[in-house]
C-alpha cells in the first residue's frame, strides 16, 4: 500500500503541472498584463510609465514562457510562468496583486467555508442514504413513485430559487435567521444554519435518486437472495448486507465533494455574504488577480488528487479483497 501511495503521489506531479499550464494559458489568452495593470491601477487614463512600473513590481514585465534575451537556464526561470508557478509545488502561494499574503488568506477563509460545507456534506449524506434506503425498502409502491416524482421536481428547480426563497421566507418574513453575513465563534451558527439547510434540501433530489439506484442494483444480486432464503428480515438484508456492499460506489461519489469542503461554494457564499474561499475566488476572477486564481485552482487539484488516494485506501478497508500493489 505504501508503494502504491508513493507511486500515485509521483503521478500527481505531471497532472498538477498540466493543470497549472492550462490555467496559465487560459488566463493570459483572455487578459494581458497591460489590461491587468489598468484594472488594478483603477484609472481610465493611466500613463504607460505607470503601467510598466506596475508590471515590473508584480513580475509581469517578463515574457510568458520563454525569455530569449537571457542565456542558459534563465531563459526559463526569467519568465512569468516560472516565477508564478514554481512556488506552488511547495505550497508557497506568494502574495496577491494587492500585496496580501495568499496563504494567510486561505487559512483565514477556510474555516467559514468548512462551517458551511462540512455540515452540509455530512447531513446530506445521512439524509440521502436514509431516505433512499427507505424508498428501496418500499420499492414499487405508490410511495416509491411519489418520492421519485418529488426528487425530479427538486432537481428541476434552480438552486437560486432555494437560496432566494429561503432568505425571503426565513430571513425577511419570519426573521428566524440573518439573511447574510458571518461572525466568528459560536455566533456563526445563526449565519450558517440557513445555508446548510438549503444545501441539504437542494441536494436531496439527485442524491436520493443516485443512492436508490445503487441499493436497487445491490438488492437484486445473488447474495441478497441467499440472505433472504436463510430467513433474514428485509430490514436486516437491506441495512446490514446491502448498505455494506454499496459503500464502494458511495465512496466514489463522495470523493468529488472533498475539494468543495475546503474550496467552498461559489454561489452559496456569494449570496449569503460568507467570507470563505468561494467568494475569495470569485472576487479574484472579477479583479483579474492571477496569483489568487492559479493558487485556488492548484489547491483544488491537490485536494482532488488527495481525495482519490484516500478513496482507494478506503476501498481496501471496505472490501479486503481489493489490494493495490
């Protein structure tokens, strides 16, 4: 297993390099250093001297990939791509174009994102699995059909409807929770309750249908029929045997969510005024701050790769027959 983890970690290096190159190319196809300078200087009629000074202060005066004016290895090192990217692989994110330390900002904004994403994730998994197992238990009945119709309706409604409707109903009319904002410590609970509830409700439709499909596929297998023939109750068969053997596809679906636990929800944080990593990324895109954008994309890629490795490890824990050599 250790050799497998080391090998997978080494495979991640070219993947992260490719992600970094694609992010760099896409960003600078849309923007030029001159445009970025004009945006950050905040003046419509900015002098060429001020633009050149801003570019030099932020190392945007260099060529993008290849510096033909230099000699030797400096042809690569004296370029925007090298200067902005090499530190990422040792998790040195540097400073934003406004001069703020990106690592400090990530550490500070990570907790508001986790305060929303982690409860939403855990409650969503619990609710979706519980409801889908109950629906699988009453499969073929009117309750099953009604639940599936309701799930399709929930999936068909835009997430913005739940956000705006929840803010209007619970925040403005009933005044049970604040509409937006955030606070530190236990005072943050009243600000995260509504986003968490909306996140769980918005994910019920797709989650329940996905888990129901897994359970229905599993309970049709031979070992389930053998368990029933031994006289075990349907509840024992479904919850003890079916759930255990459905963990592998469940883990596969969970790994996609792992980066969002740290990166935050872009839409949710923007509408509720949560100072998390999601809103941090949106603001960086709007202000064309390449340092923050490439740091957040790189961090998301790292988290996703870590999630894949952890999922493979959990595979061998859930099913001892799986071995990674």
